[in-house]
C-alpha cells in the first residue's frame, strides 16, 4: 500500500516519469491537472489514478535505476547499465565497505549505498564542495544518507577514510593520479574499478595499475539496445545508449619482494589470459 512519506515513481500515458514524495494534505500538480495525495494514500502500488482533468497516472515504487535516472544533477551520472555491472565487479554486498572518489551528483553513490545496505558503509571523497552538498541532498531525499560518509578532499593527496575498504571506485578525469592512494586504503585482494570516456585515459590508467600493486586487470565496455514493446511490431527503438565509458577493473595483489623470474611471469600472464577465456566461454554456454 502507498503510505504517507513514500517515494513514488509516477508515469503518464506518454511514459513521462516523475519521482515524487507522497505527503498527506498536499497534491501532485502537472499541466494535465492535479491529484490529491490523500486520495493516493492507502491505494495499492501499481494503481492508475486520474488527475482533476481526467489524465491517467501509474503509481509504482521507484527502482534503483529509476532513482539514478531522475536524481537532481549538476554533472553527468553513471548510467544504470554501467552501475549495475560495477556493483557486481566490485563484489559489493550487505556489510561491504567501499570508497568512491568523485561523487558528482550521486548516481553511483545511490547504487553503492543500496548494495552495501545499512550494515555497510560508502565513503565518498570529493574535491568539490558543491557536488558533496548536492549528493547529500539526493541521498537524504531517498533515505540513504545514513550509510554514507562524505569527505571533502583531494584524492591525489590521499584518501581520508578511517578504515581499510573492500573496494574502491575512481570516477574522475585523471584516475591514474590516485591509483597508489587507492591501493593504500584497499584491503589486500580487494576490488578496484574506474570509468573513463576515452582510450588515452584508459592507457594512462593501465600504466598506473601495472606500476602499483594491482593484477587481474580488465578493460570492458557495455552497450545496451532497447526494443519497442509492441508484439506485432517488435523492433529496436530509434535511439539507444551506446558508448558511455570504458570500465577498468583490477584486484589488489601483493607483489613478491624479489623480482619475478621471466618464466614465472609468463605463467602468471598465461593464467590471467586463460581465466578471461574461460569467462568468455562460460558466457557463450549460458547464451
């Protein structure tokens, strides 16, 4: 049932969507008329309610992807197609500790906080105070502020977290400048991730990861294609979200004190290559 103070995802016939807060005594107003919240409270989720001008609106609970797409923003957010995969590759679960550097408007912060739950902690370090303020407001609006700790600071000077973390994600123009700092706060064997839009940024980051204590490095990109959901005229939509950025993932490793013998190094490289091939083969079998 829809309750007072709930967040609702409201969609009209043309699929124009709004994220609104249900508040007793107030109303939802659009150019198609208004709907009294008192008439909404107590109705089951999934109900279609009509405005004062007879325009129908569907009321459902917002999902994480809906919240990310509709948060107030002053910068580009990481799209749900990328953030969902980031959560898996960073191995985030209830109780995890994760550091993000560069919160922007809070799109990924929202996804991270949802994944780690109330038992976990998201440390978000950002050099711009206005981005921190906006992300805080967005997290408060959707009820996730309690599991987030915001830090105003320059990542190149180090990350000011009070404990080691299970995962680190760098969302900044020059992540290669913070790789060593990230490794310093990351648990041994922990998970590293970053997103950059261009190949030259990927190259710089790869060099930094190889120089620091990281292994099992992957570079990936995710492309999604939506289809029109009309059974008799099924075809791709006219527009699609294609390239949004390159995703780079790695694991924190402990390098041996003595240089690795060439033969040993070749074995390690061969293991990493075969691991990637097995993952690709597993994906093909599932298809």
